[in-house]
């Protein structure tokens, strides 16, 4: 994991609409954001990064990738999770 940049991690985030979540898999471990989509928007409800992935920027990369995917669909993002909201405030360029 440490040999991948934050941008590479963000690019690896996938949308799993059947599970209503964005996922980032690293070494067989999944970090995710639960969401609900409605016309024109996505509500990001909860982000979870397993402890073994913590402290390495995985959470921020997950949010960056989820924002990229949502914007590519033309969706307005409603961050109900405090971690997601804080990451988006810190990185308005996303």
C-alpha cells in the first residue's frame, strides 16, 4: 500500500451501486463510504476505514475518489458524515 500515491489510491475507488457504497480495497481490506442517491444528488452517510489501514491517508483518498465519482455523474454531494465533510472543507479542489 505504501508504494501507491494518494492520487493512485483515489483513482482506485469504485462505486458499488448494488451495495450503495464507494469502496477502496487495499491488500484485501475494504474501506468504504455508505451513500444514498436520489435524482441529482448523493448523500454520503458514513465512512469507515478499518484499523489496519488507519493513519496512512486512506480515508482522505477514499473521500477524494468518492467525490470524483459523484462529480463525474453530475451529482451534488451532501456529506452527512463529519469525516467526509471535514475532508471536503480541507480540499475544495476536489
